[in-house]
């Protein structure tokens, strides 16, 4: 991942930490991978106005589901996958979910999201996973 993208990624996570500490506002972080190119305008049609997203590369986006619990993020992720599946008429997207944990550094969050996404693409029966996939044995 390029340094300027990684820096922006970390800034978005720090903003969520600030909102949590100051306003007790919850967030959950998501890494979305789409096998084909996915442009910003198309993705913007399927996320809420309150969600912040950042293009990592042509296939991957970081999304901060602001004001959304870990549990509710699974439903939001399901809705997002359904919208993408229907729009592109294919099932080629995967989502990694990481709960806001202010004691984790932004770099740790980034690394964990990448690990979850890699495992999801390799081993999962589901296209949406959280850190529990890292503890699974295959």
C-alpha cells in the first residue's frame, strides 16, 4: 500500500477514535474488495451519506460505517454486497469488518483488516467476515 494512501487510511481511523472519545460515537471499519474495477461514483450510490470511504486501489475500499455497531455493520455489509451483486450481476466482492477499538493503533487496524480480507477471500464460506476468521482452523 502506498504511503499517502496508508496515511489517509490512518487519518480516517484517528478521526473515528476522536469522535468516539469526544462524543461516544461508535464506528465500525470495513475493507471492501471487488474483483473488478469499482469506481468511487458507483460505490457512492450504495453507501449511506454518513459513511466515509477511501479508495485504496482499483479493487479495494476502506469504509468507516459511522454511528454503526459491529452487529449492525454485518447487516449494512450484507446490503452493500446485495446492491453490488445486483448492479454488476456477479458475486465478486468480499468484506472484512473490524470493530472500533481505541486501544489499537490505526496501523494495527489496517493490518488486521488486510489479514481478515485475505482469509475471507481464501477460506470463507461467507463473503463477510470479522476477526473470528483469524482464529478459525481449516
